[in-house]
């Protein structure tokens, strides 16, 4: 078996290298074919990353996102792949989701950290703007239920949030995003509701007795 696996590995490496060369020349169809064949013969996080970069370059953002995420499942500490996924999420206007990946890419510095740093700052500013705008909406006079359309569900979710039912509003937004995953209004509302719920949780923890903050092992719960 070892003698059979070695040629297989060499073929996979050769196809991977040829695919990278075609990617550099912007010959995307050939690059995707060779990178895909290399992956089929032997999966590594680096090959998933390179295949995803080719998909990203070709404008296939859904496929690229799946590939980057799978690569991170194979190696969750790979900063370059985390940075690539962060860039993709920014391209998809999902800045709130990009933040942890860009922050991970910055850990330890290295090549490309300058770009990740700039994007991380932009993402945090963008999400803060979303939250400010959403909080203004929460202060507006609620629309009566009979004037809220059945679809899309964003108006009804806002009505729930204005009533203080943040978790129910978030559940409704998640349901709506299942049918409209690229809807920017839903992306923003989800991010804002999650931040507000996290703020409520943090406030509860800070006001709780010290004994509530201790795990069974006796260590402070920092989550």
C-alpha cells in the first residue's frame, strides 16, 4: 500500500502546483479543474484554501466560502485561511461575521497582517454604524400589527425588537435569511440583535453574585 500511495501523492502535488500556475495566469477554468482533481486525490487545508481562492477569483463566492470553512475545519489555527475567509465575508457585506476571522489572521502578525488590520478596523466601524442606526429604529414609534406586511419578516422582527423580544426577533430574522441569505437588511438586523443580546447577557453576568460566575471546577467563567 505505501508504494501505491506515494505515486498518488506525487500526482496530487503535481496537479496542485500546475493549478496554482494556471491561477496565477488567470486561467481559472483550468486552475479549478486541476486544483479540484488534486483535492480529490488528497485533501489538505492548503489545497482547500487554494481551490477556494480560485473560486473566489472566479466570482463563485458560495463555493469559496464553503471551501475556506472546510479548510479551517482541518486546521483551525491557519491564519492565512482565516484572513481569506474574512476578506470574502467583507466582499459579501457580512462585516460582522468577518471580524473574528480577521482578528484571528492578525494574531502573531506576519505577511498580510496590514491588510487584515485595515479591514478589521473598517468592519468594526461599519458594524458600529449598523448598531447606531438600529438603535434609532428601536426608538421609533412601533407600527401597528395590522399595517405590517406578512413578507418579508423584517418589519415584524423590528416590531418584536421594539417590544423587547430580542430573541424572538432574532429567530425570525434567521428564518427569513434561510430564504434570502444575501439580503443586506437581514444581515444588518441579525448582527445588531446578536450584539444587543450579548450586551444583555454581559449585563446580567456583571450584576450576578460572584458564585454564579464560578464553574464547577472553581475557575472563573470568561465565556
